[in-house]
């Protein structure tokens, strides 16, 4: 088949030119021209995706109420933490993009998933980064049954689709999308145009054939997925692997999911035999002090549909610098600055001449505002060197006027705290449950000054 015509398009303004240049001739932006393919005609575009029969040539408008829903069961991976993140399992015909740092366990987890699914559906593993010998060695180390697992080394997207047409898999993994290239483009594998074109063809194949597909993606130095942003828009779900350096624990977070909750969390432990599920993630994020310690507060946060108990630690110490340090690990540093100002204005706690350090135990990153009240309590505890109540939990948003605002799913958070043995809860007044919770003393507060006064009396 003759090669299609190519051009270069600016990512900022959309201008197309015939030759690449460092600067866009229209908007004058630098390094924004990327290679694209031009379909000469409708016939050329049809030939480009020849072999796909999943979309009808004749388009009909249908009432939404007349659409029949496919209630087929999802493919369960038998790894409950992963099934939770995916929203209950893998949906046939869906495309999932999974990214993470090198060596974090992406290929290990997917090989475990494929070995389990191969007993029920045909599975095909496309590897573009490793040889078959390397994949086989990993499978032996993980003690997996790979008798029904089909594997091939290939990086050309046209050949990958041809192989898939022959094998007709029900589940397919491409590791990784940055190594795949199209013969229709002249740019190197990993270029923006190659990643976008290869992903588009693989997504169209998965949708037309009803194949559950997983694409492995590289990440940049700042932790985001490499390649064009449109890559995340094309797929149905985007999962990120997270881990602190040197830690054996891995966290998978759903950034996008068309079939489940966003920001859902799955926790794993890396062992010599692969990734193992962590059945009680809250235990990882609690330090377990043998005796009460100042500067420590426990909160109940929610990640997706799961409530988690997390410990927030604070250290407030006299600064010898002209500009005291403000360090926040696991929480937003801007939010910490806001809390310090609110505590000074509405609670009389002056920390302008103190170094302030905040850390969330276990490497968790808390983005919700429910961490405001626990952080404020930890700061007060460290400043006064007074430990908080041993079995106290708290959550709540702190407003600029000092009020304690409610957060969603307050009752579920309280029930989760009871299951872990906590007996006292300092919460927003609007989150107070209508019925008492057995074994839990509820202390509702309306503003930050009231909360600080109650903590002093405990």
C-alpha cells in the first residue's frame, strides 16, 4: 500500500505546513510542529482502517430509550484491589492506559492478570520493550501458569493488528505504546504523531472487535504520562502507579474511568513472587505509636469509594532563619499557608517565627479539604507539645473565616473509624449523625476556635 501524505501541524494554533520547522510560522510558538497524516480521500481513509467491521457504513439515529444495554458480566481479574480500581472488573471492548515509573511493577501486575484471565479467555501479550526470554523468566519467577498465554515481540501497529486478527484474543496487552510505530509515518517511535496514530488504531480495533485492551505508557520526569494529551482522551480508563522510593508498597489510582469511580485506590505490596494485595490499607498509613506523641493526628479520608484512616504528622520548631520554612509532604503547601493564617487570626496560634513541617504517613497524597481540621490539630499539638487523645479521629474543612465546614460521606467515615477501634471523633457540626454510633463519642464543632478550646480541655 502506498504511503499516505504527511504534513506538520502546530499543537497550539493548528496551522499546517509541508515541512518541519522549529517555530510555527503563524503563532510563532517554538517546537510545536508535529507530524500528521493526510487522507487524500474518503476511500483512502477507509483503506487506512480496512478490516474493521465494528462500525456500520450506514448511520441511523436512534431513540436513547430504545438502545439495548449489554448486561454481560465484566472480566474479573481475581485481584480484588485491581477490580476495585477498574470499577468491578474489565469491560470487554474497553481500553485502559496504565502508567508509572520504570520498575514500579506495571509489567509484573499485567502478567499476573493475564495468567489468571488466560484460563477463561484467550490472552495476547504484545511486548515491544522486552524479549520473549525476559517475559518467560519473569513468569517463572512469579510462578505463573503460562500454558495458555500467547506472547509476541512486535512494534509495528499494522503487524500487531494483523496478529490480533489471527489470534482473536479476548484480552490484550501492549507494552508499551511508546515503542509502537506506524509504517505510514516517518517519525521515530515515541514521537507525538506515532503515539497518537498507533493508539488511535489500537483503540479502534478494540472497540470494533470487543477486545479488552491495556496499553502501558511511559511517564515523564514530573510523573505525567508521556506523549500527547489526547492519548488520555482516547482511552476509557487511565491508571497511575504511585510509590515512594525505597518502599515496597505500590498504589494504583484511577485518574479517569468511564466505568467506575474516579480517584479509586488499590494498594499492593511488592514481593519476590509479584504484587500482593493489601487487605487493610489503613494499617499502612497509621504509624502505630506505642505511646501518645505530640504533633500526630488521625483523619478519615476517602479515595474513590473507600474510606481510609491516615495519620498526619506536624513538627513546629523555633526557626533560626529570616524566613521560616514551610514544608508540606502529602498535602498542598498553599493550603498549609492558609491554615497557618486562619489559626493565627481565629485561634490565636502564632507560628510566624516557627519552622513548620507537615507529613502524611505512608507516602499518601491527600487532595481533599477534609484534611484541614486534622492538620490544624496536629499543628496545635506540636506547637504546645501536648499529645492528642489516643483514640481520636477528625475530619473537616476549615474556611477563611474560621468556620468548620462539612465534608461528604461523613457517616461512612465515622463507621470506618469504629471498625479500627477509635472511640472519639471531632467533626463538623453539620456532619453529626442523626443517630448515635455505638462505641463512638461524637464531638461536633462549628469553628476552629471552638475546636482548639475543646482540645485544650481533653
